[in-house]
């Protein structure tokens, strides 16, 4: 019998998900199985494993994560969605790689946005938003025009708990409110220490200037998105 240690808190009533996780298929330190079980122990019900890809590892990583998800048992009380994070790509590669990933059955496509703590190519946010992605991760000082494009295309802008990437969360939240873009709260986990509780994740939203009502709406909207992806 599976035993899960649930953490109390007002936010536990929501669909408990995290759609940005890394394993040792890229720069994480855990096997996908351990990523899933550690999230389960934190009370999560759905995760996506979204390891970094470019043309060098695209085929192998997608094959590995699809194989893993196809063999994940139904009796384990956490669902695992196959995903990728398109990372540090030349701008003209976002659209073809996103399209190929979707055709192969990848459910969650993230693009690595213009975080201020890494040397991301200028224009990455726009190129990614013009591709078939679901989430623009840590988009840094995203401008209003790009935020409006995200709103038009129904792409989530990420608020993250990851250290340093979280420095622009308040700006991202402000741009989302101004443009009508959807927000999502994610861990962007790479190691066990990054796997925070859902309640702690909600506090990331509060720190970004959101209200509890805003966070309720984020969790509800993202929960509906997850449900669609699960079929």
C-alpha cells in the first residue's frame, strides 16, 4: 500500500501539480522514478518531467521520457507527464523542435525564457512564444508586447521558486496582470532540496505580489490544463 505524507494547508484543496522538473536525463540529480516518488511524498498528484533539450539530445531524451511514462504504473498515486524544456536554442529552432516534440507525443513543452542569470539570446521569449509551447519558463523582464502574445496564444508565463530565476517573479506577475496572460507556479526542481510543498509554492506567488484569490485562480486554471493533458 502506498503511504503518502500529506502536508496541511489551505492550498491543498487544489490540483497539486508541478510541471517543471528535471532529472539526470539533463542537469538534475535524480532518476525520473525518484523525482516522481519524492513529489508524491510532498503530496503532489501530477508532475511533468521536462529535461533540457536541443538538437544534440532531442531524440534520445524524448524516447527515454516517453518510455518511462509509458511504463509508469497506474496504481502509483501520482501521474507523470512527458515533457521537455527547449533550452538556449538559436531563435529559428524553437518552432521546428516544438513541432517535432508535439508529434512524438510530448505533453508539456516548456521554453527556457530570458532569465537574467544566464546568457540567453535576446529575442528568445518572442521566438518561443511563436512556437507550439505550453509554458515560458522564468521569462525575466518580459515586455508587455510579448506578454500580450502569451495571452493571445494561451501560453503560461512561469513564476518560479528556483533561486535567482525568481528575482523577476514580481515583474512577470505585473506583466501578466496587465496583458491578461495566464500564470503558472512551478518549482523548476533539479535536486531533492528544490521539491518544496504546494503550500510553499503558493507563498512564491504571494511574494510576487499576488493575492490569495489570484493564486486560487492560477491553481484552478493550471489544474484544468493538467486535466486536459491527462486526457
